[in-house]
C-alpha cells in the first residue's frame, strides 16, 4: 500500500489556493470593476453578478479543501498527535478554517442583502451613497471589511499548510518527536 497522499494533498492545496485567490480577486477585481460601472444604479448588480458566477466554484474549492484536509489529517494523525509543533499548527489551522468558513457564509448573506441595492444609487460594491437604503448600506459597510478578512484568513491557511510541509522533513520529525518525548518524560 502506498504511503503517498497525493490526491488528498492536491485537494487540500488546490482548494485552499482557489479559495484564497478567488476571495482576493473578488475584492480587487469584481468589486473594483463594479465600482467603475458608470451608472450608480447598476453597480450593486454588477458586483452581485460577478460573485454569483464565482460562488459555485468557490463552494467546490472549499469542499475540496475540507475533504483534502480531512484526508491529510487522517493520514498524519499520529504525527499530529506526537510531533511537537504539529498539534498547535493543526489546531490553529482548523480554527482559521472555521473562521474563514464563517466569514464566507456571512459574506454571502451580506452580499445577498447588498444585491438588494440593485436599482438604487450606490458609490461602489462596498460603498453606499447617501441615497442607498439603510439595510443595503449596512451590508455594504460590513462587506467592506470582510472582503479583506477573507484573503487574510485563507492566506494564513495556505501559510500554515506550507509550515506543515516543512514539519514533514525528516530532521523536523526527529526533532519534534524528540522534543515531545522529552517534555512527556519531564512531566
């Protein structure tokens, strides 16, 4: 039986990369393009259409990341439990993934509310105007921050994944297991 985990690692990494890249491109590209639409009444619609096109791909990316991450964790469960540094990285990565999932879902809910600005004057995808209805304006103001929180969260997931790759070097495994053993022996 092979000790390689290429499929689950690929799902994990490609899913995280697409989630990160899509959220960054959306903040810069989709929302930026919507801000440039000449008619202020069409800006909310342009942003909503762009995000609607991306949403199914984003859902697949997130699903691939979660399936792949579960597979990688299962394959490395003993190392994650016994190698110093791996447990804390894994816990941090799981927490960040949960936060990114929550932010993604909340962004989608706010985006649906902001899309109700279709036909109303808005300054941009995340910028209300004086004439923007209050509920739409509130959603836009929250999205202004969430659009940047998502790339930060998903980027951190990618960085922690890279760190986990480094922790799999033979020297790191030996040092981590030795450190964990020494800590347990001392207690």
